[in-house]
């Protein structure tokens, strides 16, 4: 079975690559050929994906850099 493909907004991760995804949707497989995905999706909402079962993580709409919330003010002045 397995081989599921999902898409969502990554909210969090840890050192073991466990992921928390929001607005997750699963792409359904074809009934005739389980190795092919269809255009049909199933909404899953907020999900936790175990790192041991994740094969690939890639951005679908690009990415953006955000300010480092852990950067101390004195380090910012030094730059």
C-alpha cells in the first residue's frame, strides 16, 4: 500500500524529520492502476508525518526568507 503523496504548508519539523503540515491534501490513486495518481484530492487538514516514512520534501510554490527570531540585537548591530 503506502506510496501516498500529500501537499501542505510546513509549520514545524524536528531533528528526526517529523513534519507538521497544515491545509494538507492527499492526492488519490487511480482505481485501475494504483501506481498512478489522479487529479482527485482528499483534504486532511492538520497532519503529522513521521520522519521515518518521508521519502521526499520539496517546495511547490518556492520559498521566502524570514528574519531570524533568535538573532540577538547586539549581533545585528555588528553586521
